[in-house]
C-alpha cells in the first residue's frame, strides 16, 4: 500500500503543480480545467484514462460539458500519496498538450 504523505510534503509539491489545490487531511488534490469544447474535454479524459490504467491509479473525474474536475486521492491510504502527485503531474502534461 502507498504511504500517506505528510502535510509539509503535499504543500511543497503543490508549489510545482500548476492549478491544483488541496483542502488538507484526507481530501485529495483537485484541479478544474475548462477545455475549448466537449469533444476536447472527452479527449483529455481518454488520455488520462490511458495513463491512469498504466499507473493502476485512477482519479475521480467530474465532467460538466467542457469543464473537467480531477481529484487524485489514494482512498486505501486515506489521503494523498506519491501516486497522487505523479498522476497530477501526468494530468497537467496532458492538459498542457491540448
């Protein structure tokens, strides 16, 4: 099982994760992004799905037309782990490529 990161480590990592927020405690890292169109948003979700499958770590995804909200949390650990930071970084790279 992935180890829960201390608050200081999560806070420090957020400084390098553009657009992500964390409410602290067992909440996950979250980012909301608006894409130019619904098909563009779904294309991002498709790309994230491929990365998440490869990592065997899956974000919660809320789709509202062209607005996506990603939440990365390791439920089994009860909060944020290194897996969440790695997945958030990958999601940022996918969004930047759109």
